[in-house]
C-alpha cells in the first residue's frame, strides 16, 4: 500500500505541474489507474468493500436480531440488562434453530449498533453564557461523615468556574448558589443551561414547554437572564458543567475533606476557584476569559434575598407550621411548630427556630396570613472582596473582572447598553 507522502507528491505533480496521468505514472513508477485513484483521495482510503458481506446462514434471522436490538433501546430497559451478542446467539440457537456460528452473529450485532449509535457534534459556546448543575460528595464535618451537595457554574467559552457546598440540594441552596456565583463573576450571564431539575421546573407540559417554579422565576426576573434546558437524559447537552462536577469531586473532594463546618470548606473551594481565575487570566485563554467577562450583564443594584417565600396561615393559637430549614438536625424536611407573638405580616424561620417578625395592628378577630421565609444563617448573598471593588453589586467592574484587572492588567470594558 502506498503512503500518504506518495499521494501528496502525485497530486501536486498533476494539479500544479499539469502532468498527465500517463506522465505521472511514468515518473513515479505506478499504474495510471493508481494515479486516478490518488486524485480522488487525499490519503490512502484503505480497503473498501464494493459489495455487502453475504451471510447465507444468517439471512433468515436478521429480522429477529433487529427486533431484539430495537426492544433493548426502550427507556424502561436498564442498560445493564440489555442483550449481548452472545446472549442473542444463544437465543437464535435454542429458540429459532440457528445453525451458524457465533462470529457472524457478533459481527452483525456490532455493525447494527455502530450504525444506530448517536453522533455527537461539538457545541459552540459564545461568550457570556453559563451552565449550572449540582453534584454530591462525602465530607467529614465535625468528625461525622455526611453527604453534601455542591453547586457548580461554568462559563464554557473560557472555562471559568464557581463551586460552593451546601448541606442539601434545596431551593435555598439553588438560589444562593446563583447569587454567590454572580458575585464571584462580578456580573450575570446572558443565559444559563440547566437539566430539568425540579428546583427550576415545576412541570413539563405536553408541548415540551417548561413551567418554572415561583422561586426560580423570581431569581430570573431579578437578575434578567434567559434559561435553557437540556434534553431529558442527555448529559452531553451540558457536557462542560458535567465535567466540572466530576473535576470538583475528584480534585477538591479527594481525599475526603475533614472540616469543622461548611464555611471552612467553602473558603477552600473559593480559593481553588480564584486559582483557576488567575491561571486563565495569565495564560493563553486570557482573551477568552476577558470576552466572557465583557459579555456579562451588570449586577442589579438591589440585592436578592436567597430564600424561599411560601404563603401560610397563622393558627388560632398563633402557631405556624412549615418545613424548618435546620441543617443541624438529621431530618431536614421535618415539620415543626413555631410560636409567633402577636399579629404579623411576615415570619422568617431561621436556624434554631429564630423568629423575625414585624408586628401589625390588630384589625380582625382572626389572625392574618403570614409570609413564611425559611432561611439559614449564612445563606444571605455576601459580596466577595476580590482585589478591587468592595461590593460586587456596585455598578462597574467587580468580582472576577476586578481581580483579573488587578492581577494581569487586562481591562474590563462594560458591554454596550
């Protein structure tokens, strides 16, 4: 077989020098039909079969094999319990009287699976767009091993990321993860890609339209970003954040972290995120990082309260019943009664059953409704002090943009209105 070097020499001689097929064959000592073939292919194409392989013993059984493979692709069939080529061979032999060998069955099954395999096209990631997901890991907190959830956000164009740990994957953690990530970046992404998490999607309607949860809609309306959702069961739609979840678990959580509380762990994770930011700002991807930061929207002037608002009623004995978000208790979703003093417009249930309420004048015999706001201390959005800019919510460059400018001298230019 001729190498690609001879292919290049023959093609250049014919195309650039204008040699005929006969002259090229005489110069390189090859057949004219070979010259013609080299002009059709830029590299040796290898052996190419002109006719399909004949399998006379298998011809009457291909329909049975195709039906088995099609049934295996059903969503209710676990991947671990799908037919192997050997199991298909046994079924053909025992149930259908197949007299051929295993090799022809194996080759046919391989060719069918290869032809039906899903093809993946590399995705284009424009600047200023993000992906979000949660991961799980085991952490030793105060000498006790617990499973925690960690929030991950990445800007795929430059691969800048943000990771923060929470006791559970709850609405409060989902909201605070966004607020903390936006403060770290110093801006809001143009759009964010999610999976179909129930924290953001209340229902998927018949036409595929998503009905958003009230908390997620409030977050989106406050920060003004668009949402996008991946296909069900297709992790490759948001492959960047899926890879970040694996990286965070294998790099930041190995060996198993031993910390007194989550605040210490989050300080470590923040330090790793800042290291990533510094590396991108000083390396070859500095241009992509700057493009990502320039494409971000400005943070809103008013802060966002990262907590879930749920309407409720005060009972006749001045008791409010709601899920207490007490992360120090084993049962996070346990119900608990909390006494409310007097008539109130708003009740905030915090860690340790702390009550924050505004009194209201008694205007009716029955207690008025109360707006319940479960919150854990430390979940308020706090601006990160990153080199320049004391408040990430302040107008102008802040967060990652300020740190990048201070470290590398790259200047952040606000996007046009």
